[in-house]
């Protein structure tokens, strides 16, 4: 048996040689939104990723377990009696699945292992639409606030901090003006998230930060210290970034906060690179 790559959900099919062709997503981007919510629900329920991947194999692969097969002899390997439907109107097809086969197949789901590897996001939460997936044209001021709540969420583990983070990553349409004909997108003041949505929010922003660290390595430097043990001055860090971009001119602060996130981070990265080169040059003298 094998798991083939597919974007949409397919039912298992029987091949001419008697084997079974199973279909399941092999990357985050190959999942539907329904599948993504299901996997995020599993991740919020189980700490053991092997358990998560096993559930993914049977649910996304369209496999149903009826029970353990009766072994005639003690030497006979343990197996489970499973079935699938090639189509909803067709009869069940039965087959035996041994544990080693399942263990081999769930390796296709190793892409869920890195916490910052989820390169997709839930497109809608509580009627709100997600912003740009990598925050390209996202306002820099909103990014600074989102970063604060992300750090607080990771360090404290409080769900309310994750929900505050989500408020900056999702927008809803607000109507105003005569007969409410005008409309604009605004961030919600409050969101109540399910555990799956909380997991999706954290993993999405963690991936964004990994993309930023790779693109702007001088400004985003990896720290080995456990974040829970760090005393982080979040307000001080935010003020320092704004001062670096305004160069001390407070009249430019509003303009800086409205800059596209990537443009602002590119400038901060260059300033960090120049500062590093300056210290390396003159510290040796």
C-alpha cells in the first residue's frame, strides 16, 4: 500500500494486482480547510505526534477499523480488520492491516512535526478573514502588536493572549456611512477561539517568524535560551524598532507604523547589518 499526493480528498481504490491505493495529503498546502481544522484539533488534543499521525492516516485515508483479526496461531502477526468504500454507492472492501504497515505509512505525515512549519492558515475564524499569509503588505504597527501578544502567549500559555494575537491576524468587514453603503476591513476587538483555532493561530505566526528569520538574518537572530526563562521587555523592544526607523523624529512615528511590514523589516535588517559591521571593524582596534 502507498499514500499518493493529492490536493483534494479521494477515496481508496483497488488496483489490478489486488493492492490498495490510499490517498492523503503529504504537505500542509495540500490540505483542504476542513482537513486542516481536523489536524489542528488533533494537535490541540494530543501531545504525542504518533497518535496524531495515526488518526490522520485513518481519517484522511478513508480507512475504517472493525477490530483485531483473530490469530489462528500465536506466531501469526497481529493485524486489524479494516474496510473502505471505493465510492459511496459501492460495497465495502475488506483488508488486513498490520501495525508495521501503519507505522510505515504515517511517516508521510512528518511534515507536521516542526511547530513553525505550517505554511498555511485557517482562512476564516468566527466570520473573520485572515490577513496575508506572510504579512507582506501588513501594517508594521500591527505587526509589532501581534509580536507582543505572540511572545506573551508563548511565555504564559494563556489562551486569552492567543485570542488577542488572532485579533491582529484576522479582519472583518465593517459597514458605515449613508445606508451602510461604505465598508472597510477592521480588526475585531475580541475573538473567542476553539483549541484548534488557538493552535492554528500560534503555528501560523510561528511560521511567519521563521520566514522572517530566514529572510532578514541580521535583525532576527536565533536565541538558544528558553523563552519562558527570558525577561523580555516587549514595550522596550517595540520602541527601539520605531526609534530606529524614525531616527528619533517622533513626527514620523505614524508614518512608520503604516509602512508595509516587509519594507520596514528590510530597513531594520540593513541597520542591524551596518551596526554589526561597524562593531566588527572597530572592536578589533
